[in-house]
């Protein structure tokens, strides 16, 4: 077993022993203990102070998105392997009998279900864009989506790679110069928030794990245009830090797709900033130990003011 795997497994065991993660038998799907959730909530309040002083609107969506939104946004072209669609039973009594007997026989019964018009949302910002169509007021919009759960089908033994996790996402929509200015503010702010919590941060130009050969070309162009930045901190290993925050500049992609216009009549530019909330909590437990009551007082004062 590689050293990285050993470290990963040891960290996972430690999380379980301390009641922070509750295993379910499925990789990447765990219950969270109370102490873990406390850290998640307090981090959310810390970040919320910034969005409140920026005057962000607060909007909440359940962890779902219309299937048509994924189609329109091009998600199935770039990330079909991460997608999860909600299926449901809509057959008659005869079909129901067959379904039950398939279960009894230990057969795969999923063929009796049909896809609905909903998918699990893969990014907290997706459900927002279709609701924003139309002309924005002067100065555009800033939305704080709080911590919405998102789903990505990537089962892994890495405790920092979950199938369902929360993103504290903020979305800026408006003319390009305002969106870019906001990006500049958060690039510095995001790093300083993480550093103030005692985390060693590296900021990197990054790309998404797009699917297939076409995807590799997209990733390369995304990197070249510096559309995505990540803040990485050590979780399992110091040498291979994990992305805990990502910043995505979509230029006019969502503006054009969903008919979002700036008040000058041009397609709005959009960008989103997402904190991977579970990953930040994991990084804090890794850095400061499994007992938050024993964390450094500088960190405790920020999280529990
Ligand atoms: Zn987003």
C-alpha cells in the first residue's frame, strides 16, 4: 500500500473513532457527527459576515436541479460521469408486482423506475441561472447560496472526496469589469480567511476534470484563459494538498445560455466562488486535532466569537 493510501486510511479511521464521520458501507457517503457539523456551521457564519457586508442576497435551493438546466448548461457534454438523475416508479399494478418479484429474486430492479425531470445538483449555482433570466439592475447581482448540498458520482476511499457535500457558493452576475473586480477581492479575501484559520494555502490556476478527449482540450483552454482558480490546503498529505475553494469565471456562457443581460443590454458575465465546506472542516481537524475545544485560541475566537 502506498504511503498516501496509508495516511488516507489512518485519517479516515481517526475521523470515525472520534465520531466525526459515520461510515455507511458506501465510499464517499458518511454521516457527520455533531462536532463536525459545529465547525461547518461556524465556518458558514464566518464567511456569511463577508457576504452580508457586501450586501449579497441570500437564496436557498434544495439539492436538486431541473434536468433541462443541465442540458442547457452543457453539463452532459463535459461531466456526464458525475451526474445523478432522480428516478421514480410510475408503472401500474402489474409493473409493481414485477418490480417486487425482481427485488425478491435479488435482481436489478432499477429498470422499473423512470427518470424524472430532476437531477441532483452538481454545483450549488446551477439552479440559480434559469431563475435569473432577464435584465439585471445597474451593478448586477450578488447572490449568497449558503451551503447547498451537491452530488458528484465519484466514489472514493479519500475521506476528502465525498459523493454528496456542501458548497458555500457566491455568484456574481453583471458587466465583465464588475465580475472581475469581485473576483480580485475574493482571491485575496479567500486566502486570508483560510490563513487566519491556521491553514497553509496554495493558490493555483486550475481546470475541471472534463470527460473524454474533447474534455481534455476544454481543460487546457480553461487553464490557458485562467478561468478557474483553486485554493488548496493539506488534508491527507502535505505534498498533495486538496482544493477547498474554487473560483470559476464563466464569462458570458451562462448569460447567453439563460438570457441574463446586464442593464446595458449586453449578455451578463457570471462567476462563482465555492467553498468546499466539508473539506475545510476536514483540513481544520487535520491541522488542529480531533478536539475543537483544544484548537488554538486564535482559531477558536474566529470560529466561535
Ligand atoms: Zn458555481
